[in-house]
């Protein structure tokens, strides 16, 4: 049984205006940037990030926005590449946009996990770097 709403402004953790959800989802369906719905909702980036952390409904709506927006961008590329005018499609620009907008799913970043004998490096186990000078014909050169 639901608790009767107390008088006053609803808590941000539990309430989200239903109109906000439709505005956010519509921006995602149109592939628009987050700033599109932030302006329409009249909220700042700081408020947006706080709501993601504190409001489950808002956070879930943002996840749905991201899926729809990513699909819009993917469809854009798919349509362009499967048509006769694919040579006019700016693949580099498209790739830069999706890599920046959807970092979790579109990244060519390579991470290097440095370990020592299977364990992560700790401060008491510092990395030692040895500089090797090479000599050519008996003369010493700058380190590599």
C-alpha cells in the first residue's frame, strides 16, 4: 500500500515530473545532445548529475535516452552506408561524435594494466626504470 503523500514539495529522490520523461525520451529518439533536454527542462549540468545519482526514475530515463540516441546515430550511419550516396557520408565525423557521446560503447582506447608478478603495483613495490645508454662506434648517445 502506498504511503499518503505529505504536504509540500515532493522529494527529488522519489519524484520526477512525467513531462520530463517524455521530453528526455523524445530528445533521445531524435539523436539530440543532452543539452537539448537540459535547456527544455531548465536544469543545469550540476543538477543533471545530481539527479542521476539521487533519483532512480531520472537515472533510468537517462539510460533509455542514451540507448535511443545511440540507436539514432547508428541508424544514421547504417542508412548512409547502405545507400548509393555512401561516399558522401562523413565517417570520421560520425566516429568522433559517437566516440565522444557514447564513450562506454564506442572507444578505441587501449588500457594497459601494469602488474608485477600478477599483483598490482603498490607504493611499497615501486616501478624501477633503468635508462640504457647505447653506444655506436664507441661513442655514447642520448638515452632512448
